[in-house]
C-alpha cells in the first residue's frame, strides 16, 4: 500500500496540556465546576487519559497557579489591556491567564509561553481573531509584568472581597493579610504515616513536623512514591490530622465517624485501635474510603446513608466525630478553586446542616462519651458559633479544652475557649512551600453521665 500523500500533522508539544488547562479553567470560572470533579472520577476531562504524566502534572500546576493568583493576574491584565479582557471569547481570556502565569511564576521560557498561548487562541474559532492581541500583551507581560505585580505584592488581591472582609473582621487585619499571603504559595505534600515518621521523612526527602506529619515537596503521582502500595501512609494535611487526637486513647472504643469519606480520620481512628463505623451519604466517596482502608490494611464498618438521619447503634457510641460539610475556605491553599466557587450565602445553608449533624451526634453519644466536631472552614459560623449555639441548647454537654501537649505544644492553634483553630499562616518556615496549615476548627465536648 503506497504511503499517504498527506502526513498527519503532529501537535506542538505541550499544547494539549494547555488546551485542557483552558477547558478546566473555563469549567471553574464560567461553569462553576470544581477542580476535583474535572480532574478525577467519572466526570473528569476526557483528554486527561491521553496526557503523559509530565504533561498532566504541568496542567494541574498551571490551573492551580492561575486560580491561586487570579486577583493579581486580573490586575496585571487590566494594566496591559486598554479595553479589558475580551468577553466574547473565553479561550482568549484563558490563553492570557495561562501565558501570564507561566511567564511570572513558572519555569517556562517566555517565548514558549507566548507561542503556545497564541496557538491556543488560533485553534479556537471565536478566539482566533485575538491571536495578535494575545501575542502583544504577553510579550509586554514578559517585559513589564514582574514590575507591575511587585507594585501590588503586599495587597490581598487573590481573595474575593467578601471573604477578605470576613477574615479581617474575625481575625484582624494583620492576620487576615498573613493568611492571604500564605495562600499564594504552592503547598507541600503532607502524609500521615503508620509508624516511624523520621524514617519516612528521610525516604521521601521531607521533614517531620512537630505534630508527627511527614511533609515533603516531592511532586507527581503519589501512587508511585515509596510506601504507597505497601499501605504505610496516606495523604492528609497536618491540620486535618489533629482532630482525632482529641479523643485520647480510643483502643477498643466504639467511635462513629460521620461524613467520613474519603477516610483519613477513619484510618487514624482504626490505626489507634478503635472500633470505627464510618458513615457517608456518597456511594462513590464511600467506595474510595473502602479502597483506602484496604490498601492500608485497616478495618472499619461502613454505612452509606445521610449522617443527619442515621439511627446508629442501639447502645450508642463512646465517641462521635462530626467532620461536617462546610464552605471549605480553610482548604484554599490546596483547593484554590474554592475561593472562586463559594459565595457568602453558602455559609447559612451549610450552618443549618451542621446544626442537624450536631444534634444527631448528641443523640448517638453514650453518657460520658466524647463528641469532637471539626470543619475545614475559616468562617466562625461554621466553627466557634456552631459550638456556642450547641452548648446553649444542650445543657448536658460540656466543653473540654484542648491542652497544648495534645497538639505538640503549638499554643498558637488553641483559642481562648480551648478549641483548636489552625490558620494558613501557622507553622511558618524559611521555605514558604514547607510552611502553613489548612484552616481547621475543632472542639471537644463531653456528654454528662447523669
């Protein structure tokens, strides 16, 4: 058979990764889809399957960088564009964001960043007319961009104004600014290990935090790292690993973990010897929890149902962990899409759900049992205020303050009331990528034995 007269054109290396990045950015910014939905599971972007691991990692870092610096990028482009970002071609907007992010914060040659962004708009029918504009703006960004962002580097542009206003009111202007700046850094990988944290820190080229978490800057697929297949550790932010400590010794105790998936806290409780019942309403997330426990060789009973309606065991539980659904504003350093997907109005609706979960937990708890409530939110309605309201409604509950030796001596993460409150700016480090914590709140309550 004679060779074809027309060779199949090969795509420019790296263009597919940037095209998928543009699609995912459009999904977040215009279709209000989460990064998790677009990157994993049944609704993930179909193009991900054909990306090499290196390109997939580049794409994820590109999207995360843009969302983490979106306010700064918006300011920059407003200075570089006389008439603003084109509104009739989303791909032109994405191409400008992708090009500028690479020029300013990523190890990509300027000429490559410009060229690939131009190709990105040329391949889109609506955006193609803006190829010259994209080329000119990004070349100017390479010359002037760093100076323009230096002018505003101490301003808190990368958070929605409503969120920054709330944090300023609750935590104070200086702390709110420190939190916002901490969110601008790409976070490390945090691992909870079964045993011998220093040894795993050495093997994974990381360090051991005072709390026992192993923190590393290794990137790429976690499934390829030493110890994953053997079930020696699991991914869990250092702050998320703290609430289960508040139960104390759980060996042989019956503990219910409400809203348990994907199972990091369930694994901690099971490893400590508790008889754990993990409850979550999502079949897919619960399947992931069971897969994680199988890999870790840990056991827990799993129940797929609405935790707020679950009747539980007749005899009740020695302990209840309520890891409540929330606005997740404490996780922005790892999930930068949260900043742009959440609205202030979400807080009230989620606060109602949190109240129902707490009421159910109190009913499931044995007299003398311990209730630990936690959220990965920085909003007081979902933390401090939720517990204050519960204590006012339930005279049979008493707060048991957290002691500093329970949290590795980190007094700064204990509130005046004795609750746990971690902030993104906590645990500073000379290398900002190795510092910080997710924003978490946790309180420990005990039910009267009377």
